């Protein structure tokens, strides 16, 4: 493991142990929720009282809420999967602040205890997620190796590679029996027809269409639970899926659908892709308590969580299919404008990975008086100079909003009725990056 990162983790752990009460504020995607789960476990085991709040973004309303109930000298606020890009907000807090994040760092955080892979030259967008960073801190707080599965699930949720620090966590997990590895198709478990019908990773042209899905599987003569498929049938199915998505996806995405499947031996859902799917769906359906309960290994909520996720996934597929008809194109970007949609980050990611990968894709989602932005790129676009963190930050600030994230995936919030100006600025910035 990186000695510099371990040193930062040790400093963060020692600071946390000084407090009797810790408020955890974390993001509502898989990485954020698993990071919160890891730190919740670590605090419980250290005898520290905690309260966890899962949010969809860090804004002024969160700061006001925290300042309304101050912990005082005996407590602190711990931000997970957020905070590194919002020093102006965090500086308003009356309580002490700690940050566990992996997004690009903006501004001066000298007043805060922070651990972020970017601080030691590690790419937080590809090689270490917030949950992985939280795992480093948890291990510095005590014997918490059993939490490695949560860290790896967060990395899978953020489409990260099992290399570098992530690879170190995986090695430690397998060495200690926390995780097992098998070969297979990297999709959730379940009856193959039901899985393919609502699958977005990978996204097939048959998704959401029962008759088309049945015809596809009948031609392959494949049925039954994915986990029970014979190796020959698994290879046949994987090859057929690869052929379907190869028409529009990058080669790296086609190659990524088959390989090592991580089995989480300590979690309530063993298949990492099933576990990641459930955690993310619960977060996006505004039921993060279910997701956090699963991270805390409460199996009693599993059936409820699965039912919620099935409905969410069906609605998401319908939105993606509809979105394909709404795509608009500018000189350097593509975008869609939605209202009160769910899973806009997933929609943006699906569109650029499986439908139109040649330009960055932006989803705008009007919710009440704000517009939430999700922007996604590809590895090839990043290699050409794309940095969506900068583009979303600068374009949103230009219209009175805020944004940031990673070079390949970022987000923003902007005021209502500023969409046209935001898109114009973003298109210009991205054009400059890709020139």
C-alpha cells in the first residue's frame, strides 16, 4: 500500500479518535454509501457515537442544517465522497471538519484534516474511490480488513480499475478470505431473461423489450439463473452481448463485460455486481437507510431493497429508451434536458458508453428551482484532453451555480433558466480541451 496514503490515513484516524461524536455526511451513490458504511463500522468498533446522513449533493442547505445543531468540542463532521471541491462551504461550519474524498481538490483546505488520493499523486477517478480511501482510514483505526468488500463495491460503482491502491485492497481482501474471485459475466445475479430485460451495464438494444429479450435468448438457447449457466453457455452469452454492444461502444467497454467477478464473503449479498446495483438503486430512490443497513450487514432489509430496486431499474430503462429520442447535439457535446428524472448520472453514463461515445454527454434534470447536471466522458476523450471537472465547475460558476468532480465524470447544480448559457459555456470549454 502507498506509504504516503497510509500516513494520511493514520492522521485522519488519530483525529477521529479524539472525538466522542461524529456526523458523517456522504453522497447517495454506491461509492458514497459504502464509504459511509465503512466509516460507520469503524466508528462503532472504536466506541464513537455517530450519525450518518446521505445526501445527493453538498449545498448551502446542508451547511445550514449542520450549523443548526452543533456538536461542539466533543464532536466533528466527516464528509465522505465530497468536500474536496467545496472549501468555501466547509469553512462556514462551526464544528471541526474532516474530509475523505477522491474528487479533484479545489482551493485551500489547510484548516481541515483531509485524505484524498490526489494529495499523493494517485488518480482518484480511476485507482481509488472514496470508499477505498475510507478503507485506508478504517484500517488505521483498527483491524477492519473485513470491510474490504465494501471498498471494492464502491470502486466498481465508480467504474474504477482493480489496479494500484484498488489492486492492493483486492489483494489484501483475497489473502484474508474476505473476497473470492471467479470468472464470469459482470452482471447481477438472477434469471437471465429478467436481468437482461432491465440491464444498463451493459446496455443492450433489447433492454426493456420482453419479446426482443426472449428472441435474443431463444436464438442462443439459454435460460435459467445466470449463476447456474454452464461455462459453454456463459461464453456464448458473453460473446453475443459483446457483438451487440461492439457496434457503438469503445473496445475497452466491450472487453470489460467478462472477467473476474468478486464474491463478497462477508456481505449480505455475495455477488459484487448485485450488491453494487442494490446499493446504488436504494440511494437514487431516496432510500439510503436501506442501503446503509445492508452495508452494516442487516439482512432483514434485503427483500425490501430488492423490490425497490426492481421497480427503479424498470423505470430507469424506460427513461433511457425515451432519452435516446431526445438527444441534442452541439459542436463539442451532446445533451438531453429532462424534468424530475431519476438516475441522470446513469443515463448520461449509459448514453456515452453504449449509444454515442464520440462526444461528452450531459444530462440536465430540472427539479423544482434548480437544474441538476450529470456529465460523462470516456477514457479516449480524457486522453485527448477532456476534463469534465474543470468544465462543469467553470460553466456552472459562470451562471451562478457550482460543480466539479472527476475528469471523466462530473456534476453540477445551476439555477433554473440558465441552461442555455450553461451549455454554451460548457461546449466552448470542452471544445478548447479537445482541440
